[in-house]
């Protein structure tokens, strides 16, 4: 296959992201990305050392567009955090398979670090410090990562909810009833409702 004269990091990330969106994270490989770029696998090694480097490029490409500027300090801290969380969710939701990569490469990703720094800035200005600030940041990250994956892998409108709603009420009365109601809960209501509950807990 012909080899491009030169490739930019953005082009490499775009090809890798195309593979992930089409084949899932498990489908990402040097060979698959090389095929997407219409070049040989060995040719791709001229630009990146391995799949791990491709993953980092993808994370930067996706999350690098997130606006990490906190709202003015005169805004309630809960609203400032919600704005940062919404921006991250909106960006990742276009490529949900990338979520695990944000965890794997969080220490090396400038985009992830900038977002975390923005959240910590808001938390610090709201009076969070020490262990409480550590727990607050980790709780927010855990919620976002888990909620986004659950939204796309096990949505409330999916087959799982239908199956659970049909469970025998004599054995699973609360689970069956909750699943029946869950089908009426939209993705935004679910995500923001959970975030609001978490924020109330952080406030105490």
C-alpha cells in the first residue's frame, strides 16, 4: 500500500478513533490503524512506537477540545462543577469507547490533567482541602466514568431493563418495579440526577 509522505498526530489520532468507533477498543491495533491510513504496518511504526502511543493520541484528540475554563468564582461552586462535568460528558459521549483510555492515561494526558486541575480549583475555592478534596475529585471521576459507560453499554431503554422488568415480582418485587419505571427516565435525567445526588453528598 502507498505510504503517505508525512502524517500529523491529528491524522494518526483520527485514524485510530475511526477504528475504535467502528470496531470497539478491542479492535484498536497498529495493523488496523495502518489499514485505515492505507499504509503498511511497518510504515506506521515510523510515527508511533506502539498501540499505547496511539491511545494517548486518541485521548488528547478527543478531550483536547473540552473547555476547562471554570465559570466565574461568583457562581455557586456546584454549578461550576456541573458545567465542567457536562462539558466532559458531552465530548466523551460522541466516543464512549474512549472512556477506559482516559483512566489508563490520566497521568500522561494533558487534557485530563487540565480538566482535573480545573475541578480542583473550584473545589479549593469552595473550601475543600486535604483528604476531603481527594475524595471529592475521585468521586466525581468515578461517577462520570461509570455513568457514561453505563449509559452507552446498559442504557435504561435497552434490553437489560426490559428483561429485568419482566422478573417475577414475587422474587424481585422492588427490582422489577424499578425497572418498569426506569424505561421512562431519559439519559440526561439519569445522569444529572445522579450528579445532583453526588453533589449533595459532597456538600456535607
